[in-house]
């Protein structure tokens, strides 16, 4: 389970929208504080949704014999590969992504952080992996925290780096974000392909 969650969390951390919003937070007044509030908002939403899903569906999923960890890993792996193939088939030069102009209020940063942590398909897939693992509740909560810490690495690392070298952090992150946005379909397809292959390999090995 842990390797699967690590691979999926790394993939989530490089979502273009998440990266773009991190760059946007660094361009606002009091960027360090904005980024911290943005991160806290994301953590609160991500953990809250995860706990609701884990404990709300725990009895239902654990009582269904067809939901085993290897089967879920294989199913998600196949889905990731299918989506990657679709993205590759539609690769084209994307236009410039325009990020919204938002006010300087910290509440905006908080809401934006919560917004990027709303339950997406990849997050629900990670929760499914945790649910069917059969681990004790405390271990599943630890897995949930682990996933979110890794998934928010693209926010956490710049937040720490900004304290040491603000201008260099802004420049490097903006350049990296520009490269990701220019090649977002290809990059997403590559990440999904890697995730799909890893999940399939781990799932098949566990059957």
C-alpha cells in the first residue's frame, strides 16, 4: 500500500493547477503567509474529506469480498493507462493558461487551498487503496496523512525555500510552472503512464 500511495501522491503533487496556484500565491502581498494559509486550507480539506470517506465507508468496503487491494490496484492502474493513452492521442500545443486575478485577503488563500484539495478522481482512488488495505484504523489515518504530506510537496518545498531565498524561489518555480503548462498534456500522460504501470505491477504481484 505504501509504495502505491507514494507513487500516486507524487503524481498528484505535480498537477498543473496545484503548481500554478502555488506560483500565484508567491506573487501576492505577504507571499510567505499567503502560501502557508493556502497550504493549511488544502490540508484541512484533504484530511477532512479523507476521514469522512475512510470511516464512512469502512464497514461497507471491508465487508465486500470483491474489493481486495491487488484488484483495486490493477483496476486503477488500467484506468490510469487508458487516460494516459487518451491524453497522448490529443497532444497539441496548448495556449497560455491565464490565472485569475484575486485579492490579497488571506481568506482567499484559505479558500483556494481548500479548492485544490476537493475530492478529485486521483484522490478518491488513493482513498480506495487505503480502504481496501485491511489495515487498522490508526494505520489508515497515518496513510491518509502520509499521502497528503507528499501530495502537497509542491507547496511545502517552495514555502520553506521562500524563507531562505525568496527571489530565487519565485524565479525557479515560475520557470518550472511555465514548462509544465506548455507541456501539460504530455507531462500528465507520462505521469499517469508511470503510475499505471507501477499499480499494475504491484497489483499483479499481489494476486
